[in-house]
């Protein structure tokens, strides 16, 4: 309970600073909260804090560092989708949509394409009779993100960091967080394996923390028709 209270306090403290337009302090608070969440494998909370920090940086036109954090948030949402697939398909789909949005926001077209494929493939397996709406959802999300991106750099708040020292602290915190994300992603992401090689088809291999590896079926490519339909979101 104390741990949960500490997490909520760190989050609300960051929100309070952002609401007070102290964007440098808010960015640092969000990054600190994200680091705490990552240590506990709370990937969605970490992604929310990372992207909130990015919003703070964008508020004073530090678009380059904001883009790093938006991309990191996209990676965390994708990671959450991968590790929760076996437990909650709804959460996995939700996280994939957010990952797609943030990869689109930073113009990482390769990653956005990969995530959109995961989303479309999973969504059509859940409901094979509603496939057109899957691609329509992605198309609408992409259009909304493009509008947001055009407004991102054209709406300066007039806020200026208090000192170069604050800017340096933010950059150091970002570097440390990105390294933490990279290490955690490498250690956590499910590993594809081929079914039926030395194991029963119904058996699942698990990593050292008991998380089932993703099966080959999850990474299956769509048919040519599916691929062509998916290109409407590109």
C-alpha cells in the first residue's frame, strides 16, 4: 500500500507542476515517476509518464528531446501489448493503438507499420467479421495524430527554462531513462519460437520470470489481401 501511495504521489506531484506551468520541474518529475514504474514493470504507467514528460518539453519547444520521449512511450506501449497478450487481448489492442499513434507522431514509419500490422492481425482474429472497421480505426487514429503533430510545434507557450542547468538535468535524466528502457525491453520482450519442435503443440515455454514466449502464430503475416488493405493507414 505504501508503494502504491508513493507512486500516486509522484504522479500527482508531476501533474501539479505541469498545471502550474513549471514545465522543466514537471518533466523531471514525470521522468522520475516513469523510472519508478519501469522498475516495477508497470509499463503503461511508465508510458503515460514518459509521454507526459514529452508534452512538457514540447511546451517550451524542445521538440528534439520530446521526440525521443514520444518514441520511448511508443516502445513501452508496444512492450506492454506483447507481454499482456496472453492475459488480456483488450489491453494488448489498446496498447498497440497508443503505440501506433506515438510512432506516427514522431514519423517512425517502419515501427508504425509494424505495430499497425500487429493490431490488425490481432483484431481480425478477435472478430473476423468486422475487418474493414479495423483498418478504419487505424486510418482515423493516424489522421488525428497528423493534426496533433501540425499543432505541436506551432503552439508555443512562451515558457522558457529557468536556466541552462535545468536543461542539462533534463537531458541527463532522459539519457538515463532511455538506457533503462532499452535494457528492460531487451530483457522482457517475448521471444518468438517455433511450435512443435521438441515440445507438444499445447505446451508453452516460459522465460525465467514465468512469462510465456510469444508463439509463431502471433507473428504470422497476413494474406496479400490483408496487407493491401492495411496500407490505407500508411
